[in-house]
C-alpha cells in the first residue's frame, strides 16, 4: 500500500509556502482567521485530496486561510470533517496531513468540548496535555509507515511539552485564565454523552470530551509535527438543554481570548 498519509501542497498554494504553523479552528472559533494579515482564502473544494462532506457542520466554513499572524506564516483550517459524518479517521486527519505537505513544523488544534471534570465550567479554556482515543479508528490503519520505518508511532508526548510551556507563559502574560492540563477523550459522536457515559469518562480520567482532534493529533505525530491543543469548554457534559447553537455561542464569547492567546504564542515561537 502506498505511503499516502501526507497530502502534498497543490500548485495553487506553492507561492505561499513555507508555513510556520497550521491551526485547526473548532466549532465557533473561526474568528481567529479574521486576524490573518495579507490573507488568501481557498475553499476546500479547490484543494485536491481533501474530503468534502455533503453539508458543512454549523461553525465550520470549509476553507483554508493562509497569511501572517504575529510575523509567522500560518495556515488556518476553518472547518474539519468528522468520523460521525461517515468519514474515516484518515479523512478526519486531513488538516494534519496537509499541514505536513505545507511544511508546517507545528500544528495548533482547537475544539469545542464538553467539560467532564468537576472543576471545569462553560467558557473555560483548557490546555491539552494528553488524549484518549475512543473512536474505534485510527488514521494510521493501513499505513505502512515512513520510508524505511514502521507505522508504530510514539504518543508519549502527543502534546508537545515545550509548546505547552509557551502557552502557559502567554496566558500569564495576557492574564487569560487557562486550565494548564487537561486530558481530551475523543468519541465517535454525533450523539452527546449520556449521564452514565459521562460518569464512566470521569472515572477513566477524562477532563474534556469531544468528537474531533484525536485523528489529527495521531497523524501529526506520525508525520513528525509538534502539536499544541486547546479545548473550549462549551457545556457541562450531559448537561440539560444542550444544543449545537449553545456550543457556538460559548465559542463566540471566548473567541477573543483564544485569538489573543494564539497570537501571543505564535509571536513566541522560535
């Protein structure tokens, strides 16, 4: 089987390379793309190899924005596909796969997540320190590994310790409340978790739970990309009256802090 984990940059993007960091913008967090200077916007349908759903999930624009933030060349993915839309984990990992083709050494992943840990409440930003894959799939299934290597990818430091330290420093400098460590549990979805499932996740050590991100991080590490991750707690998991509109609203409220934080982190990157 061919080594096709990496998606090569299409010719229409070659003039805008290399990229210093790729950023995946989760539900309701697309506002960061508006901070990109000298930006070009490319709809996903113009990029070969990117999976396209029949309809976009609300809060996911479906385009790639390339430009500059804080002096760094960035590629912002406004939208991702999910396993629950019928895609494989390999498809769901396309931002990391294309980030490799764009030459990005760093991938910043963001998501809207349910708060499982008792100390978390809606509106909080969580710096991810680890993850658990409960989706039942991996983007590395069928992958032979890099040339001359094997497909067994170390995941001990899935979320880069040095990048996490930079994020903490940025949060302190900006006086932004940031939960410094959180374990993200990735589930298949699209149904939200039942109270029994939330209790199970809590006992297993989950801080936040969501339906994305995990495939991207696995693929990024396989492609030797360093990862920094954030969850925006948009609801208490298994909370009453939860709707996708509430998820998006929580994202809008916290989007300004996320924009400030990521901008400062980019400025601090070597």
